[in-house]
C-alpha cells in the first residue's frame, strides 16, 4: 500500500519530467504547467492502477495516412527446407532485415527467389523486401518455423486477395500498385490515371493494327505521350462470342524481330505502369472494352519490336501482336 508521502514524491518527480516534454501548440512544458493538462483527472492512481502520461502529437509531424502504408505478407522459413517465391516479373533486388535469411535467384529462372533460414531457430521477427523489374515492391514479415506449412508462393495469384483485403483495411495494396519504383523514375498513380483517361478520350488515328484469335481481338487505336515521357497505348478489346473473357494479364516485351530457328530469343519485359480502367478485368459476351496501357516511352533499336500479349485466365484465347519503331514514332501528345 503506497503512503500519501510516496504519492507526493512520485507526483513531484513527474512534474520534473514534464519539463522535458513537448506538447502540441504549447512548446516546452514548464514546471508550472498544470498536471491536469498532461494526464487524466484520475492520475496518478485510480482503483490502484497507475495511469500513463497522455501527450498530444507534435504540431510539426506529418501524419501517415493509411492509404500510404503498404501491407506485408507473412512468411515462415526453415533451416532445413527451401521456400520458393514466384513473382510475375524478373527480380531486380533483394534485401533482408537479418543475416539469418539467405536467398538466391536461379540463373535461368529470374523471377523465382529461393529463400531459407541460415540460422536454426532464430528468435523474433524480421523482414524481407523484393524489388521486381515491373517496378513493384513486395514486403514480407518473416518468422522461423522448423516445419512451415507453405513452401511455394505464386505472388501473381494473390492480387485479387490483395485488392479485397487492402480496400477493407484502407491501405495501399501489397503488390505496390500505388507507388512505382523504376529506373526511369517514380510515377504517381493519380497522374497516370488522369492522363490515361485523357488518352482514352483522344481521337483514334491508328487502323488495322492488332491481333485476333477465334472470336476475341485486340486492336491498337492510338499512341499518346505525356510530359514525363510516359506513353499511353489505347487498345480496343472485342469479345464477339457469348463466352465471357477474363483477362489474366497483359504484358509487353521488347524482342528481336527475326530469330534464327533454335536460337535463344532475346527479350526484355517493359514495365506496365498502369492498365486503365484498373478495376475492369473481364468482358462479357458480345462486349467491347477500351483499355489504356501506360509504359515508359523509348524508341527501339534496329531489329527490335514491341510485343503486346493479352492472356485469358483459365482459357486459350491469347492474343499477341507487335509494334515496330515506325509505329511508335507516330505517337501524339496528350491534350
């Protein structure tokens, strides 16, 4: 049981500590600052419970909005077992918060990360970050488990859950769709969406350029460029059948135009900054859809083409067509 004198001594020490605290709008707190301005009325004891000091936020600290916080994926690693993470694009960089994590990218499979623990039974939690060629950042929270339940994770198949969960939490998607980290620079999504919408409203000027398979076709209708050297490809997708078409993914590659038989195909994936409208990923039967793709603009070297691939989810209606440097140079400014 604390005596009144011990309570008084504790209260005096608290008043001394208060001289070093900073409160919103009030600068430094002096020894004459009323104790009630820092603590609840019931401080220091109420029902035998010690109450914490309540300090207002610093007036010059900017808040972190929930929408700016990117989620992280849980991951368990073992010393005796290897976990494989499969990404939708080539891995450009990797960082671990602890030396207990070791990782390797196979020489022939550049979108796969082999990862395991270098220490048997490390304690606590650490983190891991992976950067991919398409500009995405993947964050993981890592714990040790001698017998993990999951050994292979395909990140591309997690995007639907990403969208649903992050919308519920009010944070940025785990795959990094709201911030694009690229060698060419950082692109703001709001800026990309605004220009993609403007490109979609521009007049079509390209004809008879695209690809088709069975009753599904993709046609290029226009090319537009903004002040940040981002190119917007205006596409028209048509589903002439009554079977719905679900878009699995759209990818772009710079490839050799002519390759000798049995020669290894030289290709470079082009980062897709935005596919607009973002939320539309399927066409119903007998439906037409306009999509605008945003990519970093650059001209092609001799013998190269820009190849566009549109793949159907759980289906075989895949469309591929190529653009030459001559076509890319027809690009028009966005008004």
